[in-house]
């Protein structure tokens, strides 16, 4: 990057280069516009990221990924004489830059920050620009860097919050209406489920409810308990962490025979399933039945919009999908591309690929997955960003107490659930670590965190790396020794700060008072100098950054009692955790997280200063946001227009999205598959088929398809 190919003005004097000179820069390459449908082609023209010249020895380069994100987001010098400038004047601008901490005005051009200060200090820009608009609509407001939630699940979380019936213990905010009140007893849950069963509809259609809290309500559900609600209609209940599922006998019959030996699928003494599926792997047989019902593009758009609007209303400008491909990469990738290509979408999204599930589709091979993740970086846009992140799991959930604990363990004697233990975790992460990708590890219990540390230490021994941004996701239960090793190995922490507030007191009888109250340490991490962010893990907790800051500074439980007060942080430290430190954890601190010249113009507009002592953080109003220099009021109205032209049915709609977002031979093959599917569907229904492809296109595609099938068969035989 010594040449800074995307950081010099074209008319600037050449920069002297050391000898020998670097290889010449390759021209940016874009997909042929003729291979894309007009609607997709227009997006690619304006938002497709230019390709970068190869750097280093072929291994993935973090700096190259950073430059790629900068290129896709348009971070390049401007000719001010040809530029229109907008100056936002505010009561106060909190920059989060310690050397230039505040101001009252910020100048923006083409979605980027030019300068921050006062109207007087911005005069050089205002005098040079072609036109200047001084916007005083925020004169009585406070601008802070756009809030960042570095760990969400917009796809599967949207399905749970928007499409499933709600049986959550805590209140669930609704972006379009009244808050959904929590259910405080098992009897209330049973009555809510009974209402769903009595509702009009096909009697054989499965019901999926979300939000059950096994710890708060005194234990797991099972088939016998659910049969009291309905013995005939298939019924399943998803817990609030999305890790556990409970099913009645009708649902068990629909699932069929269960594979023995899967940890978390529970059986009674007679070898019959109890209807309890505990853990992300154990839950798969149940969730597969709902994939085609809920995981269609149209419904996925509805769920993602639900989470996006809820995040935007609370001032969030950037979210992170921390498990892309967790349900179906074939569906999720084109859905995300379509959703975040909408011109009015009010947030950005940074994605991490779930390699556990993706490797299943490659028969356990990591090479194709590594290549796929690297190739995704080249397709980033200013709204949907891929920067080489992958997600893996160590132990299971904190909320349902499925995490792995060291001695003295759980007070009731039960054991947690491993997802990848010991050498298996190292083996899973090694190809991605060696390839230079960024690892985010779901790690909750103290035993789970030690398991993750041991794997990281082995990776560093085999292949040392600097600035690797390895991140512990959740970091539920820890010790001072664990935190010291996190610091020594150069890792970061993204902490679910809602654990002490929502779980601290109810976990006392399961973990003991000390371990329950010390969950989600913050102050000790900050004192060690470990980059630390906080997140919500939507749908585990609502996306409310100001509430996160309040919890981080107060650490109060549900009763109002302060839990582990020594782990509280200051307001400024808490604000860093939802802005600049969150951006650092996501590898986006060169673009977002603070209000500095050259970064993207992403701001959260507040009614009061969150750093002012005495102001209740939870009561501060959010006016809206500014993303890329464009204002989005809190009640921003928009629609996902890409869903309108999609055919009905799971497979047809997915193939239609694949056609829309593919090019070249891939697009031709997806068109052929869509044509064949429509032909079969029309014949089965007795209707006349509409040709999706011309005759010449079909003739050309058939031999290519046969050749690819033959190559695949020969490769499998060879192996």
C-alpha cells in the first residue's frame, strides 16, 4: 500500500518511490454489464468495489481488505472547487477523537467528512467549495459518531422477532407499535401457545414460537408439557438465545428418526426422544422443517427490515451479521445483497461468515470456503461490507446455561455443551488463520474461554500474526487470568453487556453470587488496554446502545442492585464501546467510529449530551441518524422494493435472486435452472410454460451444464 493507489488526487505530483519500484497497478475490473439484468447492472455501476492489485505472497492481506473497504466506500480526495459541501451545525459535536474532542459544526461532501470544528474553522472549505449549504436543523441537538452494534443476527433474529409468535420472558420492543409484554410464568406461556393452536389455519401446519427463557421460568420444556397444549398439531418453541428448541410428539413424528449420538438431543430411559434439542447442533432437525416456511426471500426481507428499523430508531448506523450462512448461504447471500442495495436502507452491515455450516456444504473442505470468503471482499458496497471475517463456535449459550464452566461448575451439577472442543477448535480455525482472515469466536463460559485461548495460543505458535483482530464474542464468564492471557495474545473482546442486567440475579442459584455478578467484565479489560466493544446479540437483547451505555456505567440488575461495581466504566469509556472501539473490533475504524476528516459521515443525532453527568442515558431521545451525509429521521419510511418482482416459492425465488446478482456463466446456469423449475411447475399445474430463456440460450447452456456435471463426477471418482 506504499503507493496509496486510491488515496492520491489524479492531478497531484507523483510520489517518489523507493527502489526497486513496485509492480504497476492493475486497472479496476468490473463484471460485464451485459451479463447482468438492468436493475442489478445500475447498482454495480455505482456501488461495485474496484479490484485491487495482488499484495504480498498470495495470502489474504488485512491491509488489502481495509483498502478494499475504503475503495468501495469512496474514500478518496476531492476537488473542492467542483464539490458541493453541506455543513451540519449542532449544539455540540462529540468526535471521540481524543486530540480534537468536540466542536459545533462538521462539513460533509459526497458522504465523507471534510472537517469538524466551528463555522469559523470550517471557513477554508466553505470558501473553496463550489456550493455550500449550512444545515441548522440540528442546532439544538448533539451529534455523536454513529452507534455501532458489532454483533447482531438480522437474518435469523428477524425471523424470530417478526415471524414467530412471541413467548419471551422480558418485554420485546416493536418498531411498529406497542411493546410486547413479557410472560412471567410457564402458565402464561401455555395460555399464549394455546391461543396459537386455536387460531384459524390448517391443523397440520407446524407452529414455531420464540423467546422461552428456561432459566427465568424454572426449567426446560419437553414433549409431555407441550402435548398438554396440543397433541395433534406440530408445535415447537425456540428459546430466547436461538440455541435450544422444544418439540411436542406431533412435531417429533414430523421430524422422523433422529440420529443417535448428537450431543444435546435428549432421550428418556427407554430411548425415546423427550422433545428437548439443546444446543445449536441439536436444534437443526427441528429448524430444518421451518426453513422453507420462514426462510424465503420475501419473509426474510420482512424480518430483516424489522431488525433494521428497530436498530435505526435507536440511533444505530452500522450493524454486523455475525453468522452469515448460519441457515442457508445459498439464500442469505443474495438476500443480503438485495436488501442492502436498497437506496433508502438506513444502516450499513458488516458480515462474518459462519464457516461451521459452510464447510458442511463442501464436505468438510476448508479451501473452497477460504476462497469464497476472500472473493466476497471484492464484492463489498458502501452498505454491505465484507472484510474477511469468519465466525466459529467454542461452547454453547450463556442464556440457557449451555456454556462450559470450570470447577466448581454449575450448582445443580449439569454439564455444559461443547461445539468445538480442544484440538477440534484449533483444526477448524487453522486454515482461516493461516489465510490471514479475521476470526470471531463465540465463547461464553470460563472453560469455553480457556478453550478459545488455548486454540489461539496454538495458532500463534504455528503462524505468528500481528494486528489479527481475533475477537472473543460474548465473553460471558471470565477470570483475571483469562483476561491477562487475552491481552498477551493480542485478542479483542466484544462483550454482551446485557448478561449482568438481565441474568445476573437469576443466575445466582446456578453459578453462585460472585460468578453471576461478574459476568461481562468491562473495567478490568479496559484497565488492561484490551480493545473492548459491547453488543446486543439481537434477538437476545434489543438493539439499544444508550441502554448498553447505562448498563456499562451502572451494572444494575433487575432489582436495581449494583452488581460487581468495580467492573463499571465511565460514560466516555462506554461511548467508546459503541462507537470507535466497536469499529476497531469490526476492522472498520479507518472508516467509521469517530467524527474525523476522511471518514464516512455517519452520525447519531441525540436530544442531549450522553457525556454530561446527571443525564439519564436511557431517557435521552434519538432524533435519527445521518448515514453517508444523508439524514434519516427516527420514523424513516421505506420499503424493500426488490421483493416485488420475485416469484412465489422458496426455490424459484432464491434462483431468481441468484440470477439477479450473478454474472457470466453462473447467471446463465441459474437462468437454466429457473427455466426448468418453472417448466416443471407449470406442467404439474396444467398451465402453459413461459420461456425464461431464448432457444439459442438454452442450446448453448445445455452442453456447458453437461460438461460441468461430468467434471464434477470425474473429480469425485478421482478423490
